[in-house]
C-alpha cells in the first residue's frame, strides 16, 4: 500500500501523539484507525470528498496543531474530522491534491449537492 501521509492524533496539550487514533492517507482512500483493546477502522474514498476546511483553535495554534474537516458525500460518514495533527495546512494541501487526482483518474465530476429541508425552504408568498 502506497502511503502519502500517516500520523497519530495528538493530545491538545503539549501536542504529543499519546492517543490511540491513527490517520493514513493513500492515493485512493483515507483511513482512520482508533482504539486500543477494541479497535475500529473507518475509510473514505478520496473521490467522495467534496470540501476541506482547516480549523485551528488558540490552543491548537500554540502547540502547532490543527483539525481538518472533510465534507463528503458518504452516507455513513458525511463529515470526517482529522483532529489535532501537526502541519495541518500542509496535510490539507496534500489531501486536496490527492482528492483532485483521484477524481480525474475516476472521471468523477464535482457536483454541488444542495438538500433543502422543508424548514429551510423559502416560504411561498401569497
């Protein structure tokens, strides 16, 4: 398996990788492995990622960390949080490039989906 990037989620204080969550990005998918005794592995295909957002709280900025939020069209995981990672801006760019490359390879067009709930729909004027 060709790995583009891999790191552990870090503690917010001191930025140390003493957690049981590992993130791995390959050219085709993003994998989150969590747990010590009971483990869980989640994956999302990169071509299903629609948007990437970088969030950095004050504490994250102090310790050189950041959180990347991936909005996806996957029903089981509509949002993927890559929390408290080092070099978050560079990782976001790496994931963004990998997403675009995978979309081009799979010939998937990026369509914006807008679902309007009844409460969000504009009211008819009479």
